[in-house]
C-alpha cells in the first residue's frame, strides 16, 4: 500500500470515529451539536491523529489502542482553530474553504462550541482510560494536557497575539512556533508512543522527529502564505503580511526558508533510522509536508 | 468552630492552593499568567471547592485527598465566568465588584485565559491522579468532565443563549438551570464522594442534596437580581430584566419563588440525615445560601 492509500485509510478511521463522538440529543440545545460537528467534520489533513495511528502501527500495536486519544487531539486542534478565527483573535471568515464557525453560528456559539470540544477531548480520553487496562494512558493524557495548555499551544497563541505588528527576534519567533504549532504535533507522537509502551530511547527519538516535523510544518506554512493560492489553501494567502507578522520568510527570506525546510525535514527523518522499514509511512509523511500546496 | 469560621478555613486552604497553581514563567507570555490569575484570585465564595472539602471532612477523610480536584472545579467555574462575560456573550463589565477579564486584558486574552484555565483544570486532576494510589480519581474526573461539558454546564449556557428575549416554558427553564448552574454544584459533591469511596446509597443521597442546593442557589440568584443591591452583589442587579430573561421570579412571582427556595432547601437538607451531626457544615451551608445577599 502506498503512502496516499495508507493516509486515506487512517483518515477514514479517524473521521468515522470523530463523526460519532458528539453525543448531544437534548432538543433544547441541539444547535451546539451542529456547531461542534461543523468544525470537527470540516475536513483537513487530520495530520495530528494520523501521526498517532502511524506511530502505533509502526510499533506493531492495535490502532484502537490509540484511536480515542488521536481523536481527542484533533478535537483540541479544532477548538483552537474555532477560537483563533474569532473576530477578537485573527478575525478570519474562511477556514479550509468553508465559512468559519462564528460566521455560521455566531460568536457566542463559536466560543461555546470551542469550549465544548476542548472539554469533550478530555472526557473521551478519561472514558478510554477507564475502559482500558493500559495504565500508561494517564501518563499520555498528562503529556497532551501539557502540550495543549498554557505551557504549550495556548502559550504560543499568546506570544502570537502580543507579537502582531511588532518586529520580533529569532528566539521569540522560534518559541512561538515551538509552542503554537509544535506542541500539538509532538502531542500525538509522544502520547501514542507512551501508550504503546516504548523505551525511553525510542520516546526520545520519536519526540525529536516530531519536533522537526512541527518546525518544518510551520516554515512551510510561512512559505505558503507568500507563494500559496486560495484554491489549494482554502483560505486567502497573504494574511501574515496583512497582520504584519514576523515569519520565517520575513526573517530569513524565501530561499533561505526553503533551504531550512529541507534541512529540518531531513534531520527529522534521521531520527527514524532505528525503526527501519516500519517507519516508511512517517518518513513519507515528513516528505509530503514539504511538497504540500495547502 | 462555627460555620463562618470553618468556611473561612476552607476558603483559605483553597485560595492558597489556587494561588500557587499557575506555573508560567516564560517572559514571552507572562501576561497570560496575569490574566488567568486575575480572575482565578478575584475572590468569590468558593462555593464549589468548599463543598468538596466539606464532603471529604464529613466522610472522615484527609482534605488533601480532594483538594486538587476541588481547585480544578473552581478553575472550570472561573473559565466559564470569563467566557460568559465576553461581549459576544453576556457583555458584562463588572464581576464581583471588579472589572471583568476582557475589560482589563482585552477580548483575545480573555478567551485564551479562559481556555488555559479549563485546560489547567484537567492538567491538575491528571497530575493528582498520577501521584495518587487512589484509582477512584479517574472516575471522579469522568464525573467532572461530564458536568462541565456539552451534556452539563456548556449545554446550559447554550440554552441560556438561545432563550434570551424569548418566553420559555418551565421545563426549558429547569433544564437550563439544572445544567448551567446545577451541574457544576453537583460536580464537587459527587467527585469528592467518589474519591472518598462512599457507598452507592451515600452517593445517591449526596447527589440529591447537591441537586437541591444547585436549584436553591439559582432561585436565590433570580430573587437577588430583583431585590439585591450593587454593593453586596458586586454587579448591577436587574440584568435579567434587561436581557428579558425568563427566571423563577418572572415565571412564579417573587413570593412564590421565596417559598420554593425554602422548600427546595429543606428538602435538600433531609438527604443529609444519614450523615448525622457530621453533616452540620453542609446543612449550615444550605441555609446560608438562602440568607445570602450577594
């Protein structure tokens, strides 16, 4: 099975599970289900949960062992996008080619739908941990909470917020991306690895791989914001420039950024050596992120 | 020790713990810590965590056994207030006599500070469960997640949102309050009881007590919105009328609401009989909520 087929297979499993995960049937607030479902099922690459499934399969484990946690991370990612798009934040009207949550359901509902998705992410993980005999799930939950919270993604969002319209230095830019994008890419890789019971050395290697993958993802995002087009991206490029954001491209120039993207990706792939041919999907995924057009 | 002294003792323990719980020291986003701390330490009755401590003490357990969970529920309550006060939601400028979070830190930061508090609540509980040999903590976490989420408090917020300016029937009003206020009052009582290892019958009794307490709390809130004054309440009364909200007072009248408050409180207290004199604090607390002026 080639990379694209395997990826579609993973995405299908994830979408099927996500699609059944919002269990609201009270007629008084069924609208909340609609709003949550709208953003959760709005497509996208499902990069984060796919990473979790791929790590589990590489390690020879049943995908179901990590599926709930994988989907919870996607819920956390989705809630963060809903809140990020709000008028008080990035004020975006489109996401993945569709109207953003608040443009369809209103701001108040978008805030609550985001809150509810974050809460559901934990509810799902807790439920899964209770129904499982795998005591490492609590530790995996701890990792995800750290990466999602104030010391992780939310910290990065605050740096981003306070950096708009300012010229920021390299250290601040890197810290921002390590937290804002990087943390939630490390989360599924490390959480899946922990659930599958890897050695400390294997965890370190996979964590390093994920760090590089996250960095590459962000550099590519910055490049696409200059070179991408609306059809492939599902949103208007140029938003960084519009918000006067410092990016890899404004800091290092487009050519240097492309070189950096290559270097970071290749270095990331070296951390997979120990896993041999079983790491093929993860290697291909790293390469595919370099080539992506949206 | 009388009720007020005991209550102050509990509040002191809770505030000391809350005050140390936000561990952000990265200078790039220390502002997030300020925003989270501002609302978390803005006072208030600490009703929810006090309930958890009181249940643990009544059951003869060490308060530390439930302290982390008690504080997590207060974080969840605080995040919900920050988001509720936003312009897109209730658009309140004051809370407990202080400017609301977004009035001080801006809307974007208020959204993120709320998100971060919700996430921290789970992080804290997970950490506590990992460091404890008490396997019932996972079950307590499950209860809290249910009461905080789409099937609990957030569901109630959505009903509230969609009911403004509309005349709603009794069933809808009751469902709204059961979820919006009731759920997060049941959470500390049930979670503490589960952590302390109560019998099914004891859990049922305490759950019933908490249901009545939550309902009484809401009826009193509705009465105060008509009869309260700004000094004691820390916010302007009359906001329900301003938003054309259906309340117990608009539905049953002020006298009938007061009678209902008495009945519901007294019925709640009967569920404590089995716990004898050890339930004195909880009984006094139920009565104090009837008498409160803010």
